[in-house]
C-alpha cells in the first residue's frame, strides 16, 4: 500500500481514464449544441501509453481503473486498452458507457478483463430518451444492458436527474434496474461544462430520495455510506433493492477524494472541477523515463485543489466529455 498523500492528506487509489473525447450522444449537461472542437486522433494516447501511465501511477497507490470518454465504445481498440492495463496486474477494471454500441462487444470486453459496467440511462420513455440523447433510439441501449447482464458483468445504471425532464420517471428507472438485479444510481446535476447552463434543473439528493416514498418496502431504511462518491440505500424489507445517490453539490465528498483523471490526450487531471493538472503526452512521446513520468504525475497531483468551488461558479469552463465525467 502506497504512503502517498496529497497536500490535503488524501490518497490516490482510482484512475479514471478517458479513451476518447468523442460521443454519439448529446446529453444536455455534457455536450453543448454548437462550437465543439475535438482533439486530433493522433493526439489520443495509444493503449501502451495508457498502460504505462497506469503502471507508474500504481507507485502512488492506483489499484482501480475506470475507462470513460466521451463514449469509450467509439474507440475500436478499447479491448486492447483494457487488456494492456489488465496485463499489468490491475484487476479492478470498470467501464462507463451509454451502452448504445455495447451489445456486440460484451464478449471481447469480458475477455479483455473487464468485469463492471456503469450504464448511463437518463430516461425509459422513448421520446424523452431520444430528446436527451440528441436524437437516438433507446432500443440499442436496452439491448446493450441485456447483453452485459447475460455476459455476467456487474451492471449499475446511472441517471442524471433533471427537474422538469426525467424527475418524474425515477421510480420507473429504479424498478427497471431492480427487476434485472441491477443497482440504479441517481446523480445530482453538476455545474460543469454544459451543466453550468442547466443548474436550474438540479434536484438535490434529499429530493431525489423522496421520489422513492412510493416503493413498497422503504420503511426503516438502513443508510450506508461507502468510500466512493455514491451513498447507497438498502431497504430493510428487500436488501436486493439497493439505490445509489451521488450528490456532488449538496453532499460534498472532496475531503475523501481518492481519484484522478487522465484525458484522452494525456492530460493528468487530479480534479473533475479544475483545469489544473499536468500534460504528460509530451513526456511520453519524447521517450521519458519512468521517473520523469512519475514526476509529471506528482506535479499534476500537487495541483489538486482542496475541493470544488461549485458555489462560486468556478467549474463551468470544463468540458465534461473531455475530462471523463
Ligand atoms: S470535485 Fe475534485 S476533489 Fe472534489 S470529489 Fe470531485 S474530483 Fe475529487
């Protein structure tokens, strides 16, 4: 176990690796309607480069990796990326995806070593799904969920809750997940990137939980808080009905933050809510030593803020799809 601690005494255990800044969805809290600029594909880190960053990060304590985007399934060599990290001996490997292109790829992802998948599902209503995804149908995502379950993945659904949009559908979304043995998670809208323009749509965690008053077994819930950002609620009457909520704004968990992010182009970002970090692609492509790479990562971690300052409106300039959600 590494003894690394940042300026505020926090460890580094978890790296979120964005493998592309492209996405086939256009979620209102992530991608703006116009004015997007994409990174040139040549700037995207290759599988071996990503694995090298993970390998050196392990010296600081990283032992879990989640692959994100953009939409990571848009990257054809995703299984190669995952396998390269698995081959280092990292076994805690997870993926966050909209699942639209998942159905035909579950086998190759499983063979690469992936075992856990979080699937974004902001609506079940076909019309709402089409509107929130930027015009795509829900069926491929539903097929992707079924295929992931069939393959044996541990699956969670992620729903970003938006007032006047999907806020009336939360119970249905939870029941959809529970009926398949999955854990639904509900996320407060964060004022990051395009989400900064939609803060009036944020529904706080307390209000999200109220939406579940109608579930038959909610009396005497036991509330458990894990080490990650999600709080999980177990209904005593039915322990299989687990529910996660993530309230970055109203339940600030920065003091126990144990993660950092790697952008698709090799930006080491210690905090989702800050542009500060260290660009390590130039180091990698100039043939740096492992010590030089470690120094770059440490430099990036040294810029990790104590926490977000959402209330001061300081995170709105970040593009969520560029930093990996
Ligand atoms: S806002 Fe930054 S410090 Fe706070 S939990 Fe998120 S990544 Fe960690």
